[in-house]
């Protein structure tokens, strides 16, 4: 009897729970149907949703319903879905900002991220990013799948705009570089390379992975080539190809890159650049050329102008190869060239300055530190002021030291990071009309060159120093003998206002 009663009690309780679950399921299904009734092509706002009797905890259900409809009919529901996503994002952003009025809560949240304010900010950013994703996806349908470039552009611009809103909330979208790349590439493909260039340059700044960086560099190369900027086009395509080579290359297979190389050669109209040197290197590692043939082809290219050519010739000549910042992406390719050319010295590529440049920079640093030893900035002290003149006085001690310190920094951390500049030697300091300039010298093809640089210039100003055609002797001495006359002829030099200190 007891067992029977216990069993009966269990069945009653079980039935009650089943009935409760059925009621919950019924309400849930009704709720789902009610939410789905609000899915329409023109969309809905959060305010309208709440006016229909729904609460905040149903916003996710509404978003899922629109997602389902959009996946079925992307072009029909795109604008309505984006409208909803932006409305939800703005709703949470407003809640985030309203909570900011509580100073203690804001302080604790900034430190620990424990209050709802953090969640509101993250939710707002999440919905902005989702809206950007939808816009990007729709743009690809309008162009190139369908021939509606204007519509595609509208959605691409919206995608970038929405992601910027997320970034203002402190969240950088994972694929922001791709959104920018898509917009920049669209401008390029619709014959607007000038408009494409700044967008693609910004995309490169946000590239997080080698895949993203290689893609953006490829599109930048085409854009630069269209604009007639040969050096930049070649540089970007070389980097893009080297990145791809390092990630996916099967040793010996180079046909994958032929199309891009030929395209840049055709667009720039010049075979004597690093893009052709890249082709030679790829043919060498694939066995299509031997080292002697490769070297002969590379010697036709100006290796002072093109860093990859210079590095390849160093390897093929059996020299140690030091990488400049311009070709560090080509490390894997250069190592493979070193292997097939049996150059053990070049297998361990170094990313640095060559010895002569290091010694020159060290001499310059020593001179500047001695000349400006009282400058606070050399001790790591930076003093904020209201204008440039007082800032220079407070941090550098004098205008002279400002020019010396800043010019030396730019040479060390910008100009001398480029391989083509490594043959220049730092020879001293020249004051012209009271302003110091760093004096650089170079011998090239039995010609004497010098250059002056300070931070008023975008790059060093190069001058030829004439030497007799029948000259025999030390070219550097001849360079020094002609220096004063050449500097006196400098167009900006006033009579009697030049001083030279040679290292």
C-alpha cells in the first residue's frame, strides 16, 4: 500500500511538472511567434519594440529572428536588420552613458569592469560590429556579384562608419582592416585610385595578421601603380609577395606570383626595379636560373636605389647580408636564396645597420651629447609648454640643440633604416646662416657626392662635387678639398655665414 501511494504521488508530481513545462513551452512558442511577427523588411526600432509590450530581455530574440530572415533573403531584409542592430546598439550606448553620471560606479568599473556599465558598452559595440558585418556581406552581393557599384559603396561606407562607432566605445573590431580594405579596393576598382589610397593606407595600419597585411599591400601596390608612384608600387608588391611566400610557399613553385609581378612591371613600365629582382630570386630558388645567371640579371638593376636587389647581390657575392626595414618581410626568400647559392654567411640574416653606419651614428651621438649635455630631453625629461618656442627652450636648451638632436634622431630611426642609404657616411656638422645641418658624403661610380640634412627638410639635399676626369688618388681627400667651395655655392648660404665641423 505504501509503495502504491508513493508511486501515485510521484506520478501526480511528474504530471504537474509536465504541465508546467508544457505551459512554459506554449508561452515560449507564443513569444517566439509574436516576435517573428515583427520581422519586416523596413525593420523596427527598440522604442517601437518596447511599445508593443516587449522588454529588454527579448531584444536578443528579436535580433535572432531578424538574423534568420536575413539569412534567407539578404537583400530584402538587409536594411531592416541593420536598422534594428543600430537601434539596439544606440539603446545600450545610451544606457552606458547614463550610468557614467555615477562617479564612484564609473571609477570602479574603469578599474575592475564589474558593473553593468561595462556590459552596456560591450553590448553596444557588439551590435555596431554586427551591423558592419551585415553591411559588408550585402555589399559583396551588389558588387561584383551584381553590377550595382553605387549600392555596394553605400554599404561599404556604412560598415566602416559602424566599426568606427564601436572603436569610439573602446572596442577595435577584429576585422577592421578588412572593412577598410574592402572600401579602398572598391574605390580602386571603380577607377578612383586617389580616393582609394588613404583608405588602404589606414587598412594597413590595422592589419593584424600576415594574411591581412599581404592582402592590403597587394591592393596598395596596384593603387600606387595606377597613380604613377613606381617606387611605392614596387615596394608594396615585393612585401606582399614575400609575406605570401613565407606563409604558403612550397619550395620551387613560383608560378603563383608571376601574374602579380608581370602586372606591376606592365603598370610601371620598368623592368629594372626590385619587382624584377623578386622574379629573379623566385626563379633562382625554383631552379629556373643558376646563381651566375641570376647575378648577371641583377647587375642590370641600380642596387643603390633598390634594396632587394642590393641584398640579393650581397648574397650571390658571398657577403654577409644585413636586412633593412624595407625588406625584412623577405627574410624567408633571402634565406632560400642563400641556401641555393651556398652562402653560409647569409643564412643568418641580421636586421640591423651595417658596421660603418653604426660607427657613424655613434660618432654623431657622441658629438650631439657633448654639445647639448644640458638638454633635459637627453636625460629623458620632457617639459610641457604652451607654444613651440618655449617648448624648444625648455626641453632642448637652444634652437641649435633642437636641430642637432632631432635631425640625428630622424637619420638614425628613419633615413638610415633604408638599405639604399647605407653607403652614405656622416662627415660632420655644417652651420648655414646659423642653423646646423648634418653633413653626409658618398662616393659612387668615381663621383663625389655630399648631402645636407636637418629637420626642416623632408629628405637630405644632395649635391655633386666636381672632380677632374683624370683624377688619381684618394677620392675622399678630393671630396674634402672641394667641400668648402661646394658649400659656399649652396644657394641659401649668405656670405660669411658658414661654419664646418668635420668628424
